[in-house]
C-alpha cells in the first residue's frame, strides 16, 4: 500500500497529573528529516522520540511537537525568589519619587510571576518516557492512517495514468508495422536510384539497409516499456517505502519512450509518443509525494 509523505496526526492524554499532547505533520522531502519541539526540561528524550517516530516514518520532512503540562498537585513546591522580588520592590518605590502615591502591597508584587519558583518533585525518567511514548504512539498511528488514505488516492490516480500509457503504447505498436513498410519503400526507392547508376556501390546499399533496420526497430523498447509498467504496478502494491524506486522506474519509462520517439518519425506515432510522455510526467509529479 502506498503512503503519502503528507500527513498529520494528533493525540492528547491526561496521565496522572500530566497533560500530554503530541502533534505530527509532514511534507515532501528527499530523505527523512525530523524536527522535534518540546519543553527543554524533557529534551533528554529527543533521541527516543526520534527512534520511535522512525519506526513509523522512513521519509519526509517531519515536525513533531510535544507539549507537557503538569497540573496542580501535591508534587509542587513554591518558593520565593527574594532577589527578584526586592528588585521589583525597589523599582516600584522609585516611581513614588515622581509624586505618585506609594500603594505597594503584597498583592502588587504577586502579579509578577517570576518572583515565584515552582518546582516539582523529581519524576522518574523511565516513567515520564512511558507516558510520552503512549501519547506519541497514538499520534503516530493516526498520522500513518492519514498517509495511507492519501496513498490510496495516489495509487488510483497513478493506475489511471498507467492505463492511459498502455492505450497509447498499443496504438504505437499497431502503427509500427506500417511505419516499417513506409521506411522500406523509401529504402527501395534509394536502392533503385543506385541501380539506375552504372556503378553500383554495394557497400552503400548494405550500409543503408543496416541504418534502416536500426532506426525502425522498436520491439525492444516497447517490450521494456511494458515491463516497466508491470514493475510499477507491482511496486505500488508493496507495503515497503518505494518512492525512490518508483522515481527510478519512471526515469526508465521516459528513456524508452524517448527512444521510440527518436526511431519513429511517423506523425501519428509521434502524437502517441507525446501523449505517453505527458502521462509519464503526471505520474512523476505524483510520486514526488510517495514515501
């Protein structure tokens, strides 16, 4: 099943006194690039978060946001930061020197939250990781589900364009024999011109025949193009990340199509080759978003 590189997942849980939120979103990227944002006091868990996310995501530019809010509990200890409080008090009293009434109270200073130090009892690192991992995993599962749903839409669209390519390729194969015949007639005309000459250059006839055979033979190219289409269809059914492989296959499909176009200069064949290339480009655009 295809997975899109565009996705979003979110989860939130209240575990004991911790309100934990995890949000994941991603966009296209050639490789895997994780950007993790979380409170600095829990930054020691970044490697674990990256490793867990890597189990679900192999490619894309991924942004992971972890918010951790500890609710009121008996685990808090509030102390006063006296130096900061004294600085605020000194500054406020200086204002009274401007002739302003000095009405400073405790309630006045309490409005400045940075004069208080709020400390929580030390939490076991393994325990906090278990809590974060629980929420992160739920968000990752939702994220992957969205990627898979988008992947199904991409798969249907790609399959449609592959079918269109096959239709145009069949027309090319139908027209190819007539193209060969037209080339043959032109070659016979050239040979006849040589035969009308008193001095016949047999090596030139052999050379023209060899060039003719090389220019009009497209059986190998059409066979390989059919093979690439089949390979593409098999790949998009795989459960593994196949974005890079599809990019390689589409390059090979384009190469074979260009060769067919260069060998066959019949107008109707050229038109179908142009349509094939157009469909290939549509697929190329889609696979840029495949993991």
